[in-house]
C-alpha cells in the first residue's frame, strides 16, 4: 500500500504545507483513494502520478473546511478532464456530506458526467466493503462529528508448493498460475486438482488506521490492537495546549504517542500540524522539531512526521518505508 501526503497543515495552509489530503493506493492497484480533500488538494495532485480518472473512493473524516473545501473543485475537474474514461466514484463521510455536494451541484450548475455514490455514515462503529477491502469507520472525539477509517486489505494468498505439485505429476506451465489463484483445474489425465490444497495458509495483510481530528487518542486502542500503522493528527505540543487552556479539540504529540505506544504499534505517522510550528529555525519559537521531540519521548516504534508530497510504502510484511522525500516533485508520469 502506498500513502502519499498531499497536505499536512491544520486549519490553514502555509508556504510549506497545504491543508489535509492523503492519497492511498492499495496493493497492486492502479486505482486509488483519497482521504480528506482540503482546499487546494487538486493543485497538490498535479505534482503526483495520480490521475483523477482512476480515483474510485473519497473518504471524508469530518466536515470542517480544511478537510473538505477542496471537494467541489476536484469533482468539477474530474468531470472536465476524464469524460467517459472516469470510473464511478464513491464518496463516504458523516451525515451532511450529501446535501453539501448536492447543494453545490444545484447552485453552481455543476454537472458530473460520472456516477457518484454518496454514502453518509450516521452511526459508528460500522463496517464497509470498498474494493474488496474491509473499512471500519471509527468514532473520533471532536467538536463536530469526526471519523477515522481502519483499512483492512484482503488476506495475502499463500504460496504454491511447487514440490508438492510436481509430486502429483503436474508439469510446470500456465496451469501453475491457476493453482496459485486457488482454482480447480482438470489435468490431461482427467484428474481434478484443487489449487487451495497446494497453497500455504493465507496471512492477514497489514492494517492502517487513518484518523480524523481527534482529542482523545486513547479511545482508538481497541482498533489499534490489530493495526500496523496509525496516521493521526498532532496539532499541538503539550505546553502549547496548556497555554490555550484546552480549548482546542485536537491531540498533542504526547497524547498520540502514548496511545500508540500502549497499543505496541509498530509505526506512527503524525500530521495536521498547527501553523505555529515552522519547518526550520523560528527564532527561538515553535518548530516541527518540538513535535518530533515530544512524540519520541513517549513512542518506541518507528516514528515519522509527514511532509507534503512524502510517499510511504507499507509492504505486505508490515514494513513502513519512506519512498519519496517531502519536496515538490519536478515531473512524475501519470499512472496508466
């Protein structure tokens, strides 16, 4: 699974960071998903290989503007660019997402020349099936209805025991591919062989929980037990949260790190940083390094702080790799 950050700023964009958007490309698929779509997301996509015509699902965590104001423009561009090549699109979000989009289409005369299926989630937890993936919608604690999405890919098929196949007199060739897929095949001598009998057991694929805005990471612990990676907002550090008298319904780096560590999570990516925290020296004021240091004091797994255009690959073995640095790419060919 590939995860590309299109925006990592909380509330407002900065010169280095756009507001929230995350592209998710499932294992061995050209199609891709989008989690949140803050203003300017389609501009960020211009510097990535992702084609809007191959976008099949958009998940909106909540209806604050920095997570959804980019939707109208992105949908309009998809209609203009893709034409008949556009795949059907599913839009998932809290109650209110449907009248929001329908109102925009009505009052701006936006015509979408592709099938748009809007799913409003009215109660959580609930489970959806998206492109053969199980997606659990998880409740967050915020000052507006907010969700997270636990993505569970299909189990990884077992390996074909070629030695056992040869012992049964099955000659190597195209038939092996059918057996790897667990199909029943008929041999030249009339024998019928079930490919499942020649496969090692399937193994669960790594799961990813992408959280929306959330003031209480501890409530995610039941879902983190089976997760390999948590992507969670880290808007502030503890001192800044105390200075603001806890009036902001967001998480601190320490709070997220403690929950992830309690769950013995292998990988944690923090994002959604307040514009207070600059990327480099801020003349003695707040920087992103303050967030990194606070989180690292409480989390023993692999910790990353997301940057715009960074791409991570989560392998089928559960290893998280940074495969593209956080800088605007010059030119990337589109995914066919």
